[in-house]
């Protein structure tokens, strides 16, 4: 009788909550932002003040929800993930040069995506604040704020489409969706894409090293 493939815990509940809070807010902000930006959409939707209010309240709700997840969730797993992303080793550099190199829980591309996502979130908030406050106090009206806000939107839209392709469409990588919904992935898939992570996990299970990437539920 065939045995079921082994499952490896990939993302904690807190990591998944951070991801889905961020993703949901991003999609509403993108949708409402495009209704403000594209004349054809703006005309079709109408009700500009309502769309603007949705955009701004979503931004506030997004920041509050993220804060709540961090306060109430497993902060240790978030710190561990941040350290993991910060560690850019020779294998990561080789991977970026399109060489075959074993990858950790997140590959070099994913680490870069995580850093860009975090940096863009800060820049969106800062430029968004100036757009909002500049309307109320002309001393804070910075023409560059709108330009930067728009450029952030273009770049993050392209990254978002690539991200959707890899996580929902591309057959070799779409199994990763399981990790972000249920928290686990199959060992065979993990071995093919994140060999170094699987090695670390198995060494830990044999009691050789501490569980840097393990103990995820
Ligand atoms: C996270 C915090 C954010 C804040 C505080 C914020 C705030 C604002 C404000 C105040 C405006 C000006 C609305 C107007 O007067 O018409 C605006 C416009 C816009 N926002 Fe955001 N926003 C945020 C995030 C985002 C994100 C994540 C996206 C897209 C991915 C986005 C896309 C847009 C677009 C496309 C416009 C229209 C710009 C234009 O008319 O040229 N925003 N935002
Ligand atoms: C419906 C929309 C989305 C889906 C289905 C989705 C799916 C996923 C999945 C499956 C992973 C885990 C990848 C793996 O384990 O190898 C992931 C990771 C991640 N997602 Fe999303 N995501 C979505 C939206 C977003 C949005 C809007 C953002 C940011 C604006 C985002 C940022 C990230 C980041 C930074 C990571 C970790 C690094 C990476 O895997 O690239 N995601 N996402």
C-alpha cells in the first residue's frame, strides 16, 4: 500500500496571518487606487469621494491589523523569518546568477521579494500620508509624493502578477499555495525547491542542530 507523502510545516499561523492581511489590504488598495488613477475606471465607477475613503480607511485598517497580528501572534516566528531573509549566503548569490544552488526555506528571489514588499509598504505609507495631509495643509503638499506613489504602484503591480503566476499557475511552484493556506508542504516538493531547508529540518530531527526553521505549526 502506498504511504502518504510526508508533510513539512512551512509557515506558522502568524506568518500566514501577516501574509494574508498584507495581501488583502494590498488588493483593495490596488483596486481602489486604480479607480482613482485610470480615467476610464474612474468614470465607470464614479463616486470618487467614496473610493478615496475606501482607499484611505483600508490603509489605516491594514496598519492596525498588522500591528494586532504582531502583538497577539507568535513574534518569535516573525523574528526568525526576518533573520532568515537577512541571511544572504553564497548559495543565494549563485541562485541569482542563475546557477543551480540549494536553497533555504525561502529562495533568493523570495528573499528579495520579501525585502521589496516591506520597503514598498513603508514608502506607500509615507507618500500616501503626504498625499492625504497635503490636501489639508499646503505646506505638506509634495509633488513628488504622487509621482513616487504611482511608480510604487507600477512596480508592485508587475511583482504581484509574477507572484500570482508562480503561486497559482506555474505547475512546478504552485504547490507552495498549500504552505500559505494550510501551513504545510509535501517533503518531495520541498526537497526539489528548498533542499537546504529540508536538510536543516532533518538534521534538527536527528538532534544535530537547533530548530531555526522548524517547530512551525
Ligand atoms: C498603504 C498606505 C497608502 C496610503 C496611506 C495611500 C493614500 C493615498 C492617497 C491619500 C491618495 C490620493 C487620493 C486622491 O486624492 O485622489 C492615493 C492615491 C492613489 N493610491 Fe494610495 N495609498 C496607500 C497605498 C496604496 C497602494 C498599496 C496602492 C497600489 C498598489 C496605491 C495606489 C494608489 C493610486 C494608483 C492612487 C492614484 C494616484 C493618482 O491619482 O495619480 N496606494 N493613495
Ligand atoms: C491572491 C493573492 C496571493 C496569493 C495566492 C499568494 C500566495 C503566496 C504563497 C503561496 C506564498 C508562499 C510561497 C512559498 O512558500 O514558496 C507567498 C509568499 C509571499 N507573498 Fe504572497 N500571495 C498573494 C498576494 C500577495 C501580495 C499582494 C503580496 C505583497 C504585496 C504578497 C507577498 C508575499 C511575500 C513577500 C511572500 C514571501 C516571499 C515569496 O514567497 O516571494 N503576496 N504568497
